[in-house]
C-alpha cells in the first residue's frame, strides 16, 4: 500500500478540532502537549483549538472548569508561563455537541473557518469513529486539506478494525489518516532507528546467531483506575501488545529501509508483522501467559485487586498482564525468540528493550561460574537511556570478570528540551509527517497475528492467573523464560 504524502509544512491556518475534548486523554495529554507546542512556537501563527463535548458549558465555563482545574496541573511547573498560558487559552472555543446529531455538525461548521487546515482528533471510543467521520463529511467539513487522528485501540479484532478503516477511508484518503501510537513518539524509540541504521558497529551483529533473544517490557505500577469500564472489555493484549509492543518489535526487527520516506519505513515494519509466526493452539497454551492482579502493595501502599476495582464485574476474565514468546520467520531472526511482557500493578514502572547477545563459545577468562553475554538495554521510561553491558576485570588480583555498563544518558548528552511523545506526534500531524503513524495494512497485519491468541484464550476457558500487585506478574511468566534457561532482565540484576 502506498500513500501520497501531504505537505510537510504548516502552510495553512489551523483549526484543531478535538472530539472528546472533556475526556481524560484531553486533560492529561493532548492539551498539555498543545500548550508546549504553543509555548515553543510550533503551532501555525493563526491556530484555533475547538474542543467538543456534551457538557452544557459556555466557553468561559470550559476554561475555568476544565482547562484551569484539570489540564493545567498536568503541565510541568518549570514549563508554565502565565502570559503564554493566557495566550494559549485565547485560542480555544468550546462546542457543545452530540456526536450522533447531524444538526450539531452544522453548528460545528458555523464555528470552524473556511480555507484552513482542519485536524480532527478523535479522542473518543473507536465505536464512534465511523459516525463522526460520516457526519463530518456530510456537513462539508472534510476537504483535501483535512486530517484525522485516530486513537488506539482501533477496533477489538481484525474484522472491526477493517470495518473502521473502510468507513473512515470513505471520507479521508490514507495520506490524511494518522493512527496514533504514542510510543512511536518517544525520543528513545525514534533514536533506536539511528542506533541501528546510523552506527556501523551494530549492523553485522544485529541478527542470528549473534543475538540470542530479545525482551520487550512495558510495565505499569498503576491499576485500571477510572478506565475499568473500557479496560474490562479490552484487556492487556488489545490495549498494549497488539499496538505498542508489536510496534517496538517492528523497529527492533525491521530491515533497513531505503530512505526515511514514510512508506519506505512502514513497508519494512509491515514485512516484520507478516513474518511473525502464527500461533497454533499448542503454541498459545505453551508460549503465552495471562494474569490478573490481586490485592497487594505498590511502593509500600496497599492496593486492591482487579476484581475489587470499581465497575469491574466479579467474574471478569480480563487479563491485566500478558507475557508471550514470539518468533519471526525470516533469515535474520531464525530461532531468535522475542519475549513480550506488559502488565498493570507491577513492581515498578519501566519500559525497555533488552537485546541479549550470544555468549562466547569459549572463554579463557574466569567468570565465577557464569557465562556472561553482552546486553544492550534501551530504556524508554521512566528515564530515557541506552546501556551496553560489557565485561571488565574485577579490581584486585586475578582475572575475574564482572559486567559493567557503558551508559548513554540521553538527557545528559543532549541538554536541550526534549518534547514529550504526544507533543512530537501532534506536531508531526500538523506538518504532515506520516512516518511515526501506523498505516492501514500495518494495523490489520498486527490484528491478524494477535486475534488467534484471543480466540485461543476464549476457547480454553481458563481464567487469568492471579498475581500479587507489586510483583512482576505470575510465576508462569518466570517459567516461560526458565524453559530456555533465561530470566527476565530485572531478575539478572
């Protein structure tokens, strides 16, 4: 699939129109990100922000009840400037709408300007995407300069994802559709491309048999909180694995693209997704682990179990933890397992990629009974860093080896401000840069691989394994690695 690329410059005045403008995503991420873009002069000079919601607020009530009370606290104190904030607030209009009401879209058209670039950000349930796009088009709000941003998860299975893509594609071309995955906006994720394709040292080693295994972990300390109603219908595999973790896997495993052109990069990611070995029922039983947190303690504070959370059914089988082993059926990655893991209420918040290189076939230097291999650890959060684990002589007599880290602290190496993921991606949308957004065929290939796992779990009838909040998941996750005489990264420290 190819796309004709939109202009890479913000050449028109901007109307940023946010559906779900009174929701959690808006006050936690989108509005603070837009403020930072405004503060650093990354919005077009003639920008307006139209927020859509059902609450019967006036513009002034929206500013006081939502912007000042909810969004403002999510702006870093050191970045807050009162004068810039007042100028930022002047960009806003609040439009009360029922997204299912055709008449309300005519009201939106009256508020929106002609001859501008309209960016529609759909920070709503994916179930609403189809109706919103149909009504926008019917109201004459969609033209060749328009763009639409779709939040994940896009659908709950392959069929629903295809249905949404087809419905949105009736009104927006592929070059106008930005399927957002905020992990692709993280500085370290983008730096992984440079690490791989800009440094000759890694090129010859980035393959089997030099790499023994790969671990990708996205661990959260938080529970489901106010998202329980959504999360119970979604689960960790749909919420995290099918998008975030598979995108990270693609960047690790892809072949060098011929250029940084959006389609060149996404073509290589698509090849990885299509090369993922399909999981049979036997594979699913052996190589996947799903869990659900029970009461425990996180950071010394007691927390309740998933089934005790508000709005969670007492018999829920939604998984809050997933660990699995995947394989890529191609020459570069033959027989190299990729271990993916994500969960809520885990011991600490960490997102990292660990590349484990193969051990030496023979070593003349004593290692204390352990055969150390080199590791490349790419940490995405809470801090952004890259560490290469090497072996060095332990001080003293003899030649005993111990692992030490060559550490690239990106925040120390580059002292200028680093934009957050949503800010960077919103700027990409405004400027028409598609590289860090998923193409339709990418999304559907990811669903085609993940859906049989969901079906296998449903057919088995097994409940998720319980794990105590504040741990790193069920014991079966450790056993998944132990079968290969391996451990998760935190267990080897």
